[in-house]
C-alpha cells in the first residue's frame, strides 16, 4: 500500500514520534501485527541478519516500519530503529 502524502524527516524526529505515540510499546506488547520482510546479512554486525519489519493495526492499516539486526540463532537484537510511521495522514520516513 502506498501512502499518498509522504515526507522525509530526520531520524531523531521519527524516533520521537515512535516514543510519543507509544509505537514501540505497541510493537513490544503485540498490539500491532508485524510482518517480516526478507533479511540479508548485516554488514555492520558479523553473523547478524538485517531486516525491515512492517507493523499493522488490527484493521490491517500499515502504521509503522522499523529496521532490525538480529542474531537469528539466538534472538539477540544488535540494532533496532524506527524508519517510518503514519502521523496525521502523512507517512513520515527517514533513511
């Protein structure tokens, strides 16, 4: 699904909205359904897998996107950051 209105934003702003809107809490408590895209070997963390995660509400609306690097054998998370979210009808994203 493509969002009609998009705006690139600085990563710290997207992260702030994730915190202010409770997105991280909703991801962690299972309130949002997560779809895992295909991963690729991490260039930063040897043995890690880099993967984009899409997060949806109960109605199937795409509300947020994150990037995570994990050791898929142990489940250890090396890195996890906010990449985009829907706020007031505008998809805010960062590189």
